[in-house]
């Protein structure tokens, strides 16, 4: 089982002019340390207009910065919003491919659709067609990365003529594909498309085992791959903060994990939001204290509190991976036994402090991660052997319905196209002269052409 860290770039109010700058710089330091400690993935989301919950609107830039400060850690888009209203598929393909090249083939391409009014309404994407828009954008982006040339597309959400989209990714045929999942039906959708499931839902290991069983059976029986390769993996998320003293771990990590869940629900479930005015953090504190779910109460009563599922069946169990090394080790072994491929930690959440995150990364990397990394080699080998015949069978179902490019298709420069449309032989001859002279070293400016 592998481990990753996840970023929404949360920034509860109040802010200063330095807050977003400090947020990004601290995150880069954390990723650099995670790489040194042996973490396998960093995941970065794409969200828009979700103040306090997520200030991560340009994940490709953050991950590019990470690529130059790290050596081994994989760079996960978790996720790109692939509906064409958010991102044109050609631009998605170009950015993913470029990042894959500059990182020496370390990119994972997760996609998603979003379901917040802030984003869907902000980009005028119809709620009742968002899944179809996600899928069309993903399918076209994958084609742009793999076809030479891309032979064109005329769809409901995007149309594009034939073009050779460059650059192409370093990983062939393309980086591993994932999709964000929050419910069982999206887990099954991931399986039907042959892509990894990023389960952004706080599920305990026993629930995860059932989801993994369903994922495999669905992939085996119903999968028609959306990509040119299959990524049969399931990842789960959980809050994490580690300290030798249980009370200190709770004090450092619980509030941030709870704010993560509350602020998400504010935008996706129950919130009334006034842009640039609503203070989500204040609302969270007021509701939390009213319900008796403060970190102080959790420490005093040693009871289950808001957040992820219980770390163990005992009364002392913490929610998520917030606790001592021994507590977290036992918690994670249950995920490993359930067959989870990766556990992704949410650490940069709420007002969790940078120095506490750095301490936890180092402590986890030195005291907990090594035993899992040692077992992962053999576990991964067994999984690869298990999946190989299934993948071969499923890939045979894949069909390629891309349009065939006409032999005489040509993309003409605009002046050349104008000359052809006007049937102006003199103009066409002048353009040939320009071609000859530029080949001989003249610039278009020397010839009096251009702006």
C-alpha cells in the first residue's frame, strides 16, 4: 500500500496580503519533505470560487513547481475538471503532457465533474449534464494525448477540427487515469471506464473492502476502457496528524480535519454563500461549539468526534489517522488488509500549522511508512499478476470510434486559405515567393509582412 498527501489549499479567514503566498510556499516545503520521506504521491485539486475551502485554481502550476523540488514522488491531478466549460480538452492534454515531460514521467491524470453551484454556475455548466460533459472532455483529452494527429471531434459540449496536439506525454500511451468518487455509484463508474477510483469519502477499512470487491467485479464484467490503458486501483482519503502524545495529536489535527468536512458541505450541501463576505470559519466554530465537538471536548472525553470514521473499535480510537504512531499503524494495516492500493492523507486543512504538518510528515516517514513500503513490493507484485489476465481480457473490448482523417485534409495558413478561396493566382504566387525568401533567411518583417 502506498501513501500520498492531498491539497485543497485551504485558507480559513481572516486573511492578510501574505496569506496565500505563505500557504503556497509552505505547501511546496511540505511536498519536498514528503518526497524525501518516501511518500509516493502528492495530489492537487482543481476548484474555483470556493473561498476558504480551496484556493487551488491552477493545479498544473503548483504541480510543476513541485516537480522541480522533488525526485520520486508522483504528481497527481486530483482532479482536473474536464468538462469543456472548465477546460478545453486540447488544453488539458497539453498541460498534462508538458508536466509529464518536465517531471520525467511522474504524472497521474485524475478527472472529475464537480457538483457545487459556485463552480457549475460560475462556468455555466448545466447540473443535469455535468457527468456527460466530464466524460466527453476526458475522452477527447485522452485522444489528444494519443492520436497523431487528433482526427477531430464534433460533440455536444465541444467541437474541434483535426490537429496534431503537442507535446505528447512521456508515459505511454498516457499517464494513469483516475476519477474522483464520493459514492458507491461513482466507484462503479470508475470500474466501468477502467480508471482508478479516488474515493474522496471518509470510509473505514471495512467499508473500503466492500467497495474494492464491487470495483473489481464491475471492471471484470462491464468495463469498456475510456483510455488506452487500465488503472485498476482504489485510493482512500483520511485526515492525518501524528504525535507521540494522543492528546497533542488531537489538538493539532482534529479541528482541521473537521473544518475540511464542514467547509466542503457548506459549498456542496447546505451553505448560503455571499462571495467575499461569508466567513465559513466563523460559522464552523459557532456550530461546532454549539454541538460540543471542540478538540478540547474530544480530548477530555476521549470519544468519537466529527470527521472520518473511527480508527479502531475501541473507545480510545481516533477518527482518521490522527493519533500516536501505534494507533495510526494499526489503523493503516486494516486498509492494507482490505486491499486498498493507496491511502491519501489530508493534513493541510483548516488552520493546521505548517510546523505540525512537517513534524508529522517526518515522523510518519521514519516510524510508520518503512514497514508498509517493505511489504508493498510483494503485495504489488501479487496484484499485478492478479490483474494481468483481467486487463488483457477487458482491453479486448475497447473500440476506437475516432473519425478517420481524410487523406487530403490540409490546414492552411490564413493568407494561403484566403488566396485559395479567392482563386487569386497572383496572391498565391506571392506567398510562394515569401516561402522561398524566408527559407533563404529573410524574415517576414524584412518582406513587409506581419503586424
